[in-house]
C-alpha cells in the first residue's frame, strides 16, 4: 500500500492524515521521526503521488541491496566506482556518473563534486533523474566524478606500505580532518580524473565543508589554475559568523573547547570516533526504533534538541519530498569523524577571515606537535582568497550554517565572478542537496556557468551543446512549484 495523492505528514506520531483517513507510517516504510507536518503555504500542502511513493520504496530497496550503482542504473545512468590512493595512503572511493545517451569522451568535460560534513557522493544522486545534481550534470553532457573524502562510509580504509588495505583506526583518524582532505584528497582526485578522461579541463562543485576543502587546495597550489574551468560553490561555509542558527552556533562553540579539556583517554574516544557513520546503523538501530516505540516523546525530544534552525536541516522542511524518506534512510548520514568535527568547530573562534590548520598546542592529548606537523610553531593559515579560478557562489536566505551577513562578507572577501541567493523562506543548508526544487533554484544556474565556460573553449564544444539540447528535450522536466507535485 502507498500514499494517497494528498497528504499531510504528522511528526513522530506514526500516522499520515489524508482528509479524515489515517494510515500507519510503517505501512509505507517511512520513519515517524523525520515525517513532518507541512506548514500551510498558499493553501497547499506537499503533494505526493502514489506512483512516486512506490518508486521511492523500490529505489531504497535497490540501494540497500545492490548499492548506488543499481539506483544510478535505474535512472538511466552509467555508473562506475574507482579506488584512488592518496600520497598519505588513504583509499578513496570515487563514483562516476555518465548519461549514455549524450556522453562524448572528447567533449564531455569532467566535473569533480566535493561533499560536506556527514555526507557522501550519495547525497548528490538520491533524488530522481530530473532532480539530482549528479544526474542533471550528466544529462547536460558532463562526465561527473564524486569523491568520497576520508572518514566517510565509502572511504574508511588506509593502505599499508606493502599495499594491503585495512580499516583506518586509532591515530589514523587524526588524519581525517578536513585540512588533510584539502591537502591530499583533492589533488589525488584531480590527477586521477584528468588522467582517466584524458581531458585538460575540469569543473568543480562543492557543498558546505567541501568548499574550504577545495579553496584550501586552490589557494595553496596554483599548478591546477589553468585546468579548472569553473568552480561552483554551494553554501560555501568559509566563515562561521554570528548569524549561524542558534543550535548550530551552540554546538560549534561548545564542541572544540570541551574536546580540548578532555583527559587523554576520553580525547581519543571522541576524536577517533566515527560519528553518524551510516543510515543503517545510526538511524535504523537507534533513532527510528526509538520513535516507533515512543512517538510522543520522540516529537518533543526532536523539537527541543533541534529547535527551529536544525528542524529544517534534518529534512523536516517542505523542500524535502517526504515520499523519498526511505531513500534518504538508505544513503544518509555518510559518516564523519570526531577529529574532523573538532577542526570545523575550532574555526568559529576566528574573528577574522583567516582560518588556520589545527593548532596542536591546544590538543597535546593527540601526541602531535605543530613543529612535527608543520615545521613551525604556529599553524599555517589557509589562503582561500588566493584561489585564482573562475567561480560562482550560491547562498540561501534561510541557511542555518551561513547567514546573509556572512554571505556578504564572503562575497566582499573572495570576489566570485557570479553569485546567486536563493530567496526562499524554507530553503536551508541541506536543501542544496535534497530539495525537490533544487534543480530550478540552484542546479540550472550551475549548469549555465559550466556550459558558458565550455562554449568559450572551442567550436566543437559549442556544437556539442546542440546535441545536448536535443537530448534534454526527451527528458522529464523537474518540479519547480508545489503544483508540479499534483
């Protein structure tokens, strides 16, 4: 049995209300915890068709059983997985998505996508073909590569000097902070992609923490400047200002100071921990059973802990298609380590724009010194403003991680070629990934920047755009308004 065509989702209480009928959420495979009443907007509630619901259930089962490749194939995409070893011996999984109907080995410019905190490559392809960034880029003729940074559920192995892979553990996890993603993951991914495709140009996309990862690299290594066509920065959190959401600000301000004061044995437990490692363990074993057993307590707990700012963050806003909850549970969270969270948290104290690498003087429990790591006493600063590539920055009015004041500071500081602000009241941080309207609000803008860059390169690239345009005519258009969900 699946959803009726008009539904109002009620949080945590385990029921879907459709006019005067009630259905148990479990019949639809949905989690009470992340179902949420849709605010009344212009007399409309989120509309979910039975067909979309059944399809989402099938997709979630395919992902759980056969992985992302099965889901990508069901969307008409060619999917490949590669293992790339960085110079410090972390084994990264890189996923590749192409549209067989339009892909051209010579003219399909590669695109590298860098994910944010708790995320993975899966977050860019969990929606249908017309609504996922990876699939949309592929259908627009690009060769899409999605890197899984060290520490997430796909990239949690290191390679020994003898060539044997083993799960990262203990002090290995200290290398999972985002400064090492910037230093090692990005150049390893770029080198692999350019060699694999034979291209000399590549476009870049980053979301959230993926932006300081990329900008930290581009600001320090200019040997790739001529190879980057365009960089699209989605919610570039390179400033953590006073306009953070209240719950986010409280957590980020508290985490680093607490960690720095922990005794060594607790410090190791926290910083070497795998937090939010996968939907299968975190959600299915803990949160979802809790909400099934005590739905009323679940609702009160979620509302108290998350408050207004994080309710949107955890997919409870109308921008997320509740019919795809089962798919979300199959792919998110992608995993993060305590050390990575510590490094991000420590940056909130930087009143100026300059972020620095980890200052190991503050965490002597790690057994690492600045002199050993950097060959100097003070940690080096990141030079985000020294990145020399064409870029576009996209912000959201309601982003709990990046308010409009901080967004303006970023624009004034980093001076992107183009900027876009999504002026929607409930479009928040993760909606750049999961919103059913993101194609219309964000992705089309990104595609335009990449196409403009390619067309300027050569006549064959400009002619190829005509082929892509014909291909796009045959595809389903994305939903851009609530009425499109009817």
